[in-house]
């Protein structure tokens, strides 16, 4: 029902793109383990992609298993042994091609993440950071003095006259 409502706003080209994205390749079938294996590759791809999106330093990629999908990882995700899935079944070549395609995309994403400039304080030199810290500290000291003086003045305004006389403020 909601899909029908949303489809009213999609052009024919847009709806074809959505169908194309959700479509599985022809070699994937629910009759064998190809569907589970294909879905496992897609899930692992999303996990690895999230890792890449969250890590921008070259030192975050020391281990290849952090950003690449291995055959054994796919097999353990599905719950079967690696040898039959990637070497003996009829869809093994297509599955290997799919895995290699995803790994190429992940490698390219990793390179882009490393190349992209960091944001915030990661880009600044030590001198710049020290200078900013000193400026911020001075500004905070001035603001705190001003705040203390303002609070003191307001307290003196609000204190009753007899209390001011007792403390010899008048």
C-alpha cells in the first residue's frame, strides 16, 4: 500500500532503477545455496564499507581483512565450507566474479578514504593547535572574569540594605 503511494511519485525511469538495484543476478537461485551466499557477500560488503567510511588513516588498514571480503569469511557467514561454494558448484565462477567486483570497489573506496583530507584538527599542525589553544584559554579567562564581575554586581544590587550595612559594603 505504501509502495503504491510512493510509486505514484516515481517516473518510469526511476522505478526501473529501483527494480534494477533490488534485482539479483540470473545465477542466484533459492533452490541452492547461491542465494544465501550472494546475500552474505552483500551484507559483508555493507559492513566493510561502513568500516571504510569510519576510518581515514592509512594505519587503520594494516590488516587486509578489515576492508576486503575473503572467501572463507563468506563461507563462514553462510555456514558451509569454502571449497564447495567457490570451486565445485555450477555458479562458482559467477560467485567469484561477484566477490572480486565487490573487493575492487572496497579497495577503491579505501584508497579514496586515505586520499581524502581529514577534517577538523587532523589537518592542523602542532603550532596551529597550540596557538588556537592559547587563544581559547585567554578568551575563556576574559569571559570568566567578566562573568564573575557581572554576577558580583548583580548580587550587590539584590542584597538588602541592612545586610550591606552589616557587611560594611555601604
